[in-house]
């Protein structure tokens, strides 16, 4: 498949339903051993490693693929640094859609082999993630492909998919927790979870909306930086500020495509935002494996780190707190 001759749309019905494999309904686990180790109380881990490809990205991927299939597309395209690409390739394979993925050349992309094994065509882009998104969107516009990139025309489907995390948490706890800590890159997951809790509260199914906590790599995310500096808008970083490593790649970007939505969620929920270093993320990943038996993507532990720092700053009462974790796939 080549981006110049890939075709989609037009209601040809080439794709089939992907309902035979479903993401979601992941475990909410009480982290008692981590509580004792870190001096925390009533911590619950929403372990998204139980999804088909090991991350919350499966929720968005399967919803986007269903939408693309329903609208008659044959090809779905996106840019990725790893997890979303694998998730979309997996969902598309179940739906008989073809997948065109744009991947930054300099990124480590440990999950590249999975994408190609799942039948995706991967085009390496000489540039950063933002450049890869631009290439993918251009291909979608020129060739009539389904655009699965964040912040685009199909973003509402993604937000609704992540909103299911809120419903699942409430099903277990019986009410919304005091806080929900989420790793952020583009901010889509955090914004979707917040919208999910907001809908539940408006319908009378919860007594409150939790405080949202955003976590990311140290000074390499525009959402966290904008919130901490009190900016009204989500301000872009300068591309030269971004230095990716094998640990922080899932978190960093100079432009957050759903940054405004995430920033509004933080403000509306009287939330909090914090940074995490590579060293701390690796240390907390080891802690989760040793104390709770959870193999997690180190970048996702930024959420736990942010929660711990919130406690040190006196902002964490004895109440229920949820941390969203992504599974680690080698």
C-alpha cells in the first residue's frame, strides 16, 4: 500500500465489523503494597494492560475503526510513536481495514515489528511526531483515507471511548474517586476520562467529578507546562526543547493536539499537573513489578509519581485515588 494510491470512503463496504475482539472492562486493582511503600492511602490502579494490545489506546482504536468501517472507508491512517499504531493496526486487522502509519524516523519505535506483523504499512518520516501527523493528515485528505489522528475531525469518537474508563471506575467504586492521575502527551486520554466523569455527574450517577492530575516527562509537555505556569491557552514548546529517550517517548511533544481540552479539564476539576524524570519512571516501574506484580510501561508511572508529589504538597486527602497504567509489551 502506498500513500499516493491508497483509497477509502465512498461506502464500498470493504470493511467488516470488529466486534469479535473488544477492549475495555479492565481491572481496577487496589495497590496496598505500593501504598505502604510510598506512604499513600486508597490507591487504585486502572490497569489498561488488560486491553488487546496492552494500552488504553485500544479503546480509541477500536472505536475509530468501527466508525471508519461504518462510513465505508477501506484505509485508516495515523501518526504514532508506538502504542496507538499497534492498537489501530490490530483493530483494523479484525475489521479488514488497511492501515497506513507514519512513524518519526528518529524514534525508537520498539513496537514497529508488531505494526508490520499486523499488516500495517509503515512510512518513516524524517522529522518529529508533529511532522508525522502532518504527513498522515495530508495523505488522508489527498487520498480519501480515514484520519485517526488526535485533534482531528474524528476526535469525538476517541474522547467517548476514553470516557468509558470513568464508567468502569464508578462501577467498581460506587462513586467517582477524589482524583484520577493520567499520563499525558496530546491530552486526549485525560480529556476523555474527564468528559466521562462529567456526564456521569450530570446524570446523577456520581456525587462529584474527580480532580484530574496530568503527568508527563520533565519540562517536555505543553499541557503540564501551560497549567503550571497559569497560561490560559495550551502554549506550544519550541521543538528544540524536545529530547526523546526510550523512556519518555510516549509522553513528549512540542504541540499537544488535544491540549486545550486537557487544560480545560484540569481547570474545571481544580486539578494538578506534575513532571517525572526518566530515572523516577524506571524506578516506579520496578516498584510496581516487585510489589504488585504489574508489568507497566515506565512512562505511565508518571501518573503515580505525580500523585505522590501531590501528597507531599499536602493535597491528597484520605480518599479514593485512581492511577491509569499502561501495560508493557516487549
